[in-house]
C-alpha cells in the first residue's frame, strides 16, 4: 500500500504512510517536507510533483519511522542532539542544525522551532505561525507515546510540555505524526498531568512485552505512555 496524499489547502499537504504521517508546507519561495515517511522512500519525488519550488527537509526527530526518504536529500534540518542516533542507524546527509527560537521562512510563511526533549533528546515542534498550527511530531498526540529505551526521558518530557504550555495562545490546533489529527491544545494540559502522575508513581499501569522489552503501559484515556519498568 502506497503513501496517501491528502491536500489540506493550496499550500499544505499531509501524507499518510501507514502508522505515521508527514507534511509538505509551501511558501512563496520554497517548500519544506516535515519528516520523510517510514515505508515511503520517494518523499522528495512526491513533494516535487506537488510544487515547482525547491524542496528541503526537516526532521521532527530521528526515529526510523520519520526518516524513510532522508537519503534523497543532501542537507537535512535537524536538532543536533538527534544526530548521534541518526548516524548510528546509518543516516546520511549534512545536518543543518535547528534549535529553539529558530525561524525557517519559506517566503511569507515563517515556521518557528520549539525544543521538546523527552521522547528523544532533540525532538522539536514546528509552529506554522500564520496558520496557527503546531506540528508536534510524536510528542503531542492522543495515541501511544514511546517513552522506553535509553534515549527517552520522562522528566524532560514533562518539562517540555510545561514550557510549551506558555505558548498555547499562538496556535489553535496540533498536527501529530501519529493517531488523531488534529488535536486540541488542551491535550497539552492532560499530557502534563499524565507525565507528572507517572513520575510521582501515582498512575496505574499494566505490564507488557514490546520489541523484546518489558514495559509499563499507562493508558490515560487521552493518550498512552509506554515506559520502562522501574
């Protein structure tokens, strides 16, 4: 089954690639892919079929389900803390670092970067300022948030959500990489509460095995955290 291309408006598309999605945003001067798919390996070709403008790539983070077409790009916008994991998995291309406060202007379409460490050390979100939409990667979603493994950190995740809450007046909805789209900014408050309950040891859980790991599953109703056992 191929990638499903869904037109949101004349300058914005989302691509549904199985269990993950990625986005194409177009300004007056250039276009930007936000992530490049999982099973998809021709995201650049797809983007170039939708716009005549030059296409760049930005990764919300370096997990493999977001980097399927990265090899098509010589340069990739990415938070520098993601590079070690990216290189360890054989990721190629020159990394152009992006960090909190950076703005990528596509031509009349400024995109502001927020650092959201926790799910991964260099996870980011992207605010499409004029559209008042936050593209949140894996960090903000109502599905399963992977928080088990050596590079996940629940404390950082909680702090990231609290910092992001200070900016909820800047966006009307969030577009996650997984599960429902869109979700409301109010979900951020719930994710703060859920992560705090886990950190304090007050959240109920079940134990399951996933990918050879024994994990704790915290089903909060609004999202599910998959965490390491203590």
